[in-house]
């Protein structure tokens, strides 16, 4: 049969269809016959047309893909590349088609190993690599590998889809930078909130300034409001003590000028300037090149200057400068908080001194009113504190015990002079009034908040261990410890002191008497400690 020809045939109904016609000769004894084999190829034509259309479609996808596409042989050589691959790497397509993946990879060994593993049947998830452009520039890419098999199903080619992830990497770097900065600000906030020690906050601040801005050294100069000078407060990264003794007047030097003008001063090259810095031999040894001075302003008030130094040139962008200002803002918060706390402490100390002076004034007034007990209050106060300390009372409670002891008889201000100063014995009715003085003390002092913790002694020092005391008849440990301690000292001092109606008792007699009241008038435990400590009591 001869080779086939493609012809058009017409059916009985007039429709035309493609046929493949093959002709051949058949020889007989008498004649030669022509044999024609006609085959309907409509279906084959349709399949071919679809194949061509599909090829055009996929070729279009191949060429118009936003990602670079490389077709590789099993050894990693490029068989075909698309236009995007050419644009990505800067090579002409005919150049790329003569190259292999190792020619463009900045990680050649890793790339060759990946091809070997993939062709060996290992599943390789999308991964990142660094490609080298024709210009030498390095570009980060993300790669997806797909295996192309032949008609027998054997691995034949590799399709590599490559995406430029430069922008994503830049965004990731920016995000990581912002996260680091947020963590830095958080660390500074914790240092500021966690301690009122300004040095701790400033040390943390300067550590973050150095880390986040990538500079060599930084320091804080704070404004002394009395001398109106900038003085060194904290520093980091210095090789010498060059700046530790800084005292700059406002307007002097770069720092003083930055604060007065309330603006950042940037000196790109200190070596070319005649500055006060370079006059210091120590500073010269630091070999600083770049300098920034940032004013620290809190609530409109000048607080100091943040100085930043680097030993090589810096070309700061807007983002770098903005973060420098943010850090200076954190410094202003730290300084303002510390100074505010210092002011509150000072005011609180002044107030406490004023309170204590007032209490001592009241106590002295009572002594002046009752000549029989003059000096008694100061003696029993000191002795009560000594005994309380011997019994393990904490320092915070001693403050209230001292105030309570000074005011133990404040309630007698409510007792009429005719009863309080009566030279002879009191009548039963007069004793009723006299025994009200602890209640008077409670009514006088309880409205005063800072004296409420000191009420135990003025209100309860006449209570007795056996419950026979006044004003409430408290018993045993119902009586506050401060009052139990004071009542022993009060009786001890009263018996050990001269009075108009009797001389002082001898020490031995007083000790015997006080001991005899253990378990009735006094707490036995307090008496035990008192007897061990009596020689050390300052009475």
C-alpha cells in the first residue's frame, strides 16, 4: 500500500468528513487492480486539534506566568525557561538554556543535592534558596518542584517554579525589627514601672538604645534644676571615663544647644569639628565619628539630653530617627517618674516629720499639764520601743508603737483639771470619769487615718491580762500586743519615779512587784522578756 493521503469525503447526506486514503496495486493474471483503503480520521483530527489548542494554552501559561519556570533534565541542566526567568536573573533565554541550576545558585552544593534527592523519589516541599543574577546581585526565591514523567511513567524532567520573595523578605525583616523594638520598649516600660531607682531604668534604656539602633555608645545627661547644668547620669559603651564628669551649662556644647533649642543635633563627622569633646584627651581616645544629641522633654519641662555616639559613619533614615526620638521619650518618662517619686518621698518625709513633731508637741503639752508625770512620756516611749524590739516586733510596727506610746495619755485632755490635778485621792465618781480617758483617746484619734494603727496603746493600755481592766474588759491575747508591752513599762516607770505623794521605789522592789502581777495584770510572756531585758531598758 502506498503512503496515505488526507482527503475530504462526502457522505450520502452531503456532510463532509476527513479521511486517510492509502492506495495499492493488486496484480491478477489478466489485469492490475487498484485497491484503495479509506479510513475515517474525524476523531483523530479532533484529538489533534485539541492537543494543539492545549499546547497553545499551556504555552501561553508558561510564558505569561508571574513566576519564573525552569524545565530541567535529571542532572539539573536547563532545557527550557520562560520570559519571567530571564527577567528574574537578567540572562537572555538562549543563555539560560545553556546553563544549569548550580550556575545560578548561591548555594551550589545544596541545590545539586536537592536535585539528586528529588530525582531519587524524595518528596521535597517548597523551599527557599538564594539565586545569583547576571549582575552578581543575590535574590531570595521560593522554589516548588514538580516531576515530569515520560509515556512509560518514568521520571523524565523536572519543572521548577521559582518566585522572587525579595519584598516578602524585606517585609519579614521589617516585621522582625518592629517586634524587636516593641520588645525593647516593653523592657524599658517594665524597668520604669518595676523600680523607682532611676539608674535601673536608664541602664535598661541605654542597653536598648545600643542594641536597637546599632550604635557604639550612649549616655544620659540630666539637667540639675538648681545649677542649671547638664550632668552625667548614666552611660554605656565608652572605653574611658571621658563623659562621667560632664557639667554643661544650658546652651553650651551640642547637648546644651540641643536642649535649649529643643531639637535633635546630628554631627556626621566629629573629627572635622572643633568641639569641646576633642579638647578632652580621653574623648579623643574614644575615636567617635558620628554624634546625635536628643533633648529629653517631659510635660513641657527640660529634663536632660540623650547623647548617641558611633565610631563609624551612620546614614540614618527617617525610621531610625523616629525610633531614636521614641527612646528619648521613654527616657523622659523614666526621669519624670523618678523625679516625681523623689518629690513625693520628700513631701511624705516632710509630712511624717510634721506629724511626729505634732505628736511630740501634744505629748509635751500633756506633761506640762500634769506636773506629776513630767518626762514620763519620753521615758516610757523609749523603753517600750526597746522591749518591743526585744520581743521581735518588726520595724514597721515600731513606728506605730512609738506614736501610741507618746499619745498614751492623750485621752486625759478630756478629764477636767479638778480631777486630773487633784492633790488628794479621787472619789469613786471621779475615778469613773478618770477611767474614761482611754475612750476619750479613741474618740480623739480614730478619725485621724495615719494614727489609727497607733490606737492600741492609748485605747488599751489599762486592760489587764485577767480581764479586770478598762475600758472594755479585754482578756489575754484579746489585748493588742503593743498595749500589753506598754502596760508593763508604764507601771515600771511610775513606780521607779519620784512622785509628790511618794518617793521612787527601789529597783528590786519594783521588779518583785511587776513579776507578782504576771498572769493577772500582765502577759506572762511579756514579763519574761521584760525581766531578761530590764537592764538594757533606757529608763
